[in-house]
C-alpha cells in the first residue's frame, strides 16, 4: 500500500472515531491491514502536517517498537480535509464509505461529480456521434446532424438545462 493510501485510511479512521472519549491507539488500526510500524509512521506524517494531534510514548533502548503508545486525535484541519472543505497538505487518497475515492494533487479546475458531471455529458455526446456515424445516411446528412448536435451541446442555455436535468448544477 502506498503512503498516500495509508494516510487516507489512518486519517479516515481517526475521523470515524473522533467522538470517542479516548484518543486512538494502535489497536484502533488492527483491522485496516496496515502494519503497526506503518501506522506509526503515517501518524508521524499526519502530525507533521498538522492534521492530527498526538502524544506518543517512545519505546526503550531494547524495545522492538519505536513507540509503545500512540495516542492520536484528528483536529479541525484534519476534519476539513476529510470532509473536502480544504485541500490536504500532501497526497492523501481518502476512500468513502461506498468505496469511491478522490485523489487530487495541486490541480485547478477539477470537477468531481456523479452521473451529471461534464465527463458523462461528453460521453453522451460521443455516443450520439457514434450513433450518427453508424446510421444509414449520406455523409452530408451525418455531418449536418453532428454539426447541429455540437452546436446544441455548446450552447450555454442547453448546458445549463443539462446541468439542471442531471443535478450537476445544484
């Protein structure tokens, strides 16, 4: 598992248990499939970036683990990252409860959405163009139909109507 995925799992777990009276410990991460030394390293990274608060108890000289206890809590900044209110300070791949993930790194003009997003509208336009190509019509009729379709999809009012129908404009 890459660090960005492990960061997402650990931060999301801290988010999910944020209302508990006790800080999270290593035992809160045993079912994630992430090794305890990796959890400790990821918690260090999250703390270094200010997404969590933690109070580690380090191991002794002969201790097999770097930390004996990891007491960590997500803070307001970490909650904002999980909830999408602010962008993370480094790569974090956060999986939602329905196993859809969002992983964006320093991008602008990115749209993430459901069935009504621009990508799906573009795919619908492409499918319509493919249908026109396969239709039993002359080359001129196909070109005219594609031109009308393209003009319709490029019209701002039609775009707003599509957004309204698909719920992408809300």
